[in-house]
């Protein structure tokens, strides 16, 4: 069964707007990771946030983690057409990642 | 794709035939993983390896076997392919365990079982 569940399943916004995706999970984690997948391609790692961190930034990406609510959010600021992709959260125990079902983000030019 | 190749990239086969997918890395990473991706399910772990000849099962391992005789190669075998194994298969690698390391993914293999 999936550990992480993303919300919404699909999101369409205008170029330049901010996009927010959420991830909820069920059990305790070591860390949480976000990945992007462009159509027909493999996944690309975006950011890793550890269980003792609350917020992390990488360029236009901002990730938050609330372990008390077992949830994380990914914010993409000033979206671009190239951000169109599917985004997955993945939670980790020790050696394995468990992926959610993803959010499909479409940026409208 | 971070020094990871998968072969073949596309394969169509018939029910009951054996199929082997190959993942090859040039990064000398210790960990290698096989996932399958299906609509509505995201990525699910089939098997993974934490060293040469060291492998373990993932979430959906039934019907699949793996082998790793060299650091750079991780093979996924479907002994007798079924239509339910039609999917896109991704290989991934990481320097250490997923608990603290990002994974790098290959380009995927699209397998169709008729």
C-alpha cells in the first residue's frame, strides 16, 4: 500500500503563479523526498527533508514538513512552462522509498 | 540520467514467455532498485540490491526475480510473463540506503505482455 498520498491529483495554473502540492503519510519516517517526472522520462530528485527539519529551500522550491500532522507540502514559485510534470513525494524507512501516486501539474503559458 | 541505462527500452512479449530486463550503472553505487509504474499506483518497489549478490524483496515481488553478479548490473527476470506485468519498469541507484540518500532513475523500460 502507498505510504504517501499527494493532493491534489491534478493541478493547472497560469505561468508565473505559484503551485502548491501536499503529501500526507501514515507512519513515522526518517525523511521525505520529492521527485519530478516529465512525461515519458525517469524520476528526478528535487529535495530531501529530514524528519527533524521543518522547512527547506532549493531555488524556486520550498518544502515544509509537519511530522505531527504527518504531512508535507511542495511550493513552486513563479512557475514556468518547463515545470509541467508529475510530482511525487516519497517517504523513507531505512533502505527503501515508498512513493505516493503523484500530482500532475500543468503550467498554462 | 546519471549514468544509468536500461535495456531494452521497449519490449512486447507473449504470456508465458521469460523476460529479462537489464539495468547498468557507471556510478559504482552500492544500492540498485527495480520499480514498476502503473496508472493510479505511482511507483512500487519490486526488488532491490544492497551489494553484489545481496538482494531483498519489495512491495510487489511476486512473479519477479533479480540477480546482481557485478556492481554495475542488476537484472530483473519475469520467469513466465503475465498480462498483469504489463507496465513501465524503472531502475534506480543510490550511493547509500534510501533513508538518507537520493535515488537516480534510469529512462525506463516499457513492457507489454500480450
